[in-house]
């Protein structure tokens, strides 16, 4: 009797094992399919970072506020990622964590190195700086207001900071960002954006700074012809100031007109997280 039960048990084990083998291809297919499906990517946009809470304003968040944001994001299961990871996911099939989030600091304000960087280092969190080329070269803004190209290059070499273009010379009130001016032709407009992109790359190369092929629209000003011209100039991603979460796919087209949630100094961390959800 014992021998029969043993044979029966062995047969059952073999049957279960065979069924598992048959199911394995389907399971692997499902896993591969899941990895290639849409991934939600919220992008949080900061500008300046101040030391004291009372100095926070529309475009400035305190260092303590930034730290609270990072603690809350990590506690909520978000994983801050690099922009290069996002590009690689859509263009080359690279991996992303289950709940990625991208942190972007616009304008290359000098407060980034002074106030934001210590917080990012403490939590080992990466971020992207949107660089205004002329400001980094000292040709725009007040002295000491923006990080210089050499400072940006040093920050990029820490491994926590990546750089993208906020235009070389189009982030100015003298014109509406990258929008085509009234009466201007599409060809002239495209040539302007191509020249601006080339100048931006030249400045970064001269400083020894790696500049990702991504572009944050100055003032968030959108233009259909600009999007086409920026792609032709080699940009692999663009970012707007429109507030929505992005759905990434394995298609490079998902990287254009990425939305960003603006973090103001008047907002609480809880309000920020509510936006991301």
C-alpha cells in the first residue's frame, strides 16, 4: 500500500512539474509584456531653493521643503530616476523601477549647488538641471545668479546631476521663448532653433559638460513648428510646463512634450503628492 501511495505521490509531483513547465512560456510572455507596457512618470519641476522657510515664494522652495518632498516621495514608493534612464527606456528598451519620478531644476540657479545639492547627496537622489546657456556663460542675469558652465560640469561629474538645454539664448523676455515670431517663416524659425541647439552643445563641450539631447521649453511656451525643428536639431525629448503625468512606452515619441508638476514655495509636500497621484 505504501509503495502504491509513493508511486501516486511521485506521479502527482511529476504532473504538477509538467504543468508548470507548460505554463512557463506564458508566464515569461506576460512578464515581458508587462515590462513593455506603459509606465507612469511624474516630473516635478523646481526653480530656486532657499535656506530659510520665510524666503520661499512662487518660484522658490526651502531646502527643508525639498527634503520633506524627498522623504515623502521615497516613503510613497517612488524611485527618483535619471533622465538618461527615461530616454533609454523609450529608445532602447532599458529598465525603469515600478514607480519612477523625475526631478528637474530649471534655469541653473546658483542656489541649486548651495542648497539643493546637499539634500540630494544626503538621500542619493539624482536630478536634472535645465541650463540657460547664456546665463551659465555670464552673459545673462546678475553676477553670481546662475551656475557657471564650469560649476555645472563639476556637478555633472558627481553622478547625481544631468544637464539638459533650456536654450542657449531664447530664455529671455525679448521674445516669447521658442515661439515663431509674427511674420517669420518656418524655415527661418527652424534655422534659429538649430543654431541655438548647436551653440548650446558648443558651450557644453568647451566646459567639458555632458549635455543630454533634451530640451525644456523656456516659459513653457509651445510651438508646433518648434517641436518639429527641435527634433530635427537632434533633441530626443522635450519638456513643457503643463501639469500632467506622463505615460512612457517603448516608443521614442512618448518623450516629447513631457508634462511637469511645478513645485512652488506656497505648496505643501502633501499637496505635491496629491498632484502626482
